[in-house]
C-alpha cells in the first residue's frame, strides 16, 4: 500500500487588489502551515491579520533568498511545513519563489502551488487578443539588454504580456511603436480588481493618444501586445 507523501512547501497566491480574491483553500493552508515565508512581513502581516491568522512569519525576498534557501530546506527536512506568499499575486511570477521551488525539487520535497490571483491572466482575457498561445515577458530590462529583447520580440507571433510601472508606461509604448509599428494592437490594464480598474484597447498609436490625454498614469499596469501577423 502506498503512503501519500506530505506536502512541505505550499505556494500560496494572494489578492492583487481585491481582498475577496483569496481562496478558501489559501486561507486553510495559511492557517495550517508552521511558518509563512513572506516577501514583506509587514505587507503580508496586514493581510493575515485581516484573515485572523497569527503564525510565525519569516522574510523571504530577492535580497536574502540565496542566503536562506539551504536553511529552509533543512528545516523542511526536519518536518516544518512552509507556505510562501509574495506581496501580491502568485509567488514566482515576477516575484521570489523560483529558487526555493527548484531546491525543493532537487531535494525531492513535495510542493504544491495553489491556483489563485495573478495579474496577467485577467489582463490577457480583457485584452481581447488571442489567448490560445501567448508569451509572458514580465518586466523588460530597464537598460542593458532592453533593445535586444525588443528586437527579438518584434518577430514573435504569439500575444506578448509585459508588467510595467506607471512611470515607464508612456516611454515603453513609444518604444513599442518604434519596434512593433504604430498599428500593432495593444491593451493596457490598470489597477485590476481594484476600485479604479480600467483597460484601454486599440492600436499602439490610439492607446498612447488616450493615455496621454488622461494625464498622469497611476497604479499597477499590465501591457498585452498582439503578436506579429
Ligand atoms: N506575482 C504577481 C502576479 O502574480 O501577478 C506580480 C508581482 S510583480 C512584482 C508586480 C507587477 O504585477 C506590477 O508592477 C504590475 O505590472 C502587475 N500587477 C500586480 N497587481 C496588479 C493589478 N492589480 N493590476 C495591474 N497590474 C498588476
């Protein structure tokens, strides 16, 4: 008779804005885990207190993950169950998590990733652009490698998804015009699941025009770009 191997690391997505988007399973797992690894203990602390969950929290972020991953693996081997959360959305999606998952797999530690909130899925669906096949680019490099990346992507035929900051949105769309052409279709989603959620769709030229007319860009942004025809 086979005995089920217990999961020792749970990857737990958290809301990207609307707190109602946490799943029942996510709440249960956060209640059951021995330790919750948080990208920012203050940010996650607020969510956990809203959920009435009090657990030991440990920082796990881009700047310490390389130093602490071995220690987490040895604690897992000693029987500790961890849940990993990031500030918002799904850990390991433009957030820390990949390194820990890889080390768990190398050490034959069972992991589970709960389905849950992530910004790119609603942005892709709301774009009205082909969603049967797409590439997720996340954040483009700011300086080194940016042009090479854009050149490479100019030949991509699948829908392309980018994360972007509001400060860089206009500059990025202007660069897109240069590399992909003014007539390429694009969709900009802002503040998904929040009070001021909005999506602007059109050609790059039209979307740039609409956004420029609105004035200052605020909030969190996902850009979805049509692939090359
Ligand atoms: N792990 C997250 C996920 O699963 O989507 C992504 C984290 S990444 C550090 C943060 C970026 O995700 C933001 O700069 C923005 O591009 C995008 N994002 C997060 N929340 C968003 C929201 N509510 N609306 C639009 N974009 C969002």
